[in-house]
C-alpha cells in the first residue's frame, strides 16, 4: 500500500457523505479507491472518513491516545461498520527474529499500537451496535475494488 500517496478526495455523491465533503483526504491509493467505491455503491447509504474518534490506551506506553478510524459506513440495510484499511502484512505480528534489530523493534511496537487501537475500536463498535472490520488487499479485491499502485 503506497503510504506516500495522499490527496484530497472530491465527493461525487454529496448526499451520502455525512461529514464535511470539502475535508475528505485519502492517505493511500487504496483509500482513494475505497472512497470511489463507497461514493458510487447503491448499497451504501452513508459514509464518513476519519470522523469517528475512539480513545484507547496504548499497550506500549500506558497512555490514552485518540484513534481516528478510517471509515464509518452505513449500508442501506441499516448495518453500520467501522473500517480500518491496512495491508495484510501489517495485521499480523512481525516474525520473531534472533537479532532484535531497530527495524524489528519498530515493527513490534507498531503492531502493538495497532492492536491497541483495533481492540478499542471493536469495543466501541459493539457498544454502538456496529461492526469493526480491518480491510486488507484481499478484502478490497473481494469487493471488486481495483487496487492501484503509484
């Protein structure tokens, strides 16, 4: 997932977007493709990007942080989802290494931070009667979303 690809997304179906349609930013090509999918999908009643903020305690430092969930999507059947978009490689713990390199330590800390966020988001979603999901490249392909690269 090209993390460096960022920009402003221009909402096409403004009536579906629940937030400020002038402040929608994608942080990857995958996010941009998902926004297009949501904007044009007749099964999507409404959606917002990074408007749901979930407080969480990070297991790396024990402090309270704020997690801006990638998406909240409400389907025409009434189901609501909180969605995080991540490469599949970032959703599993790093492979243990014999040498604890700086890169490995960084990957472990990021994974622990992410799981702290995801546990809080899952709990929040359940309290709201929603479902939390992590969408990887496999999920996106399964939805028929074409994945682009820079």
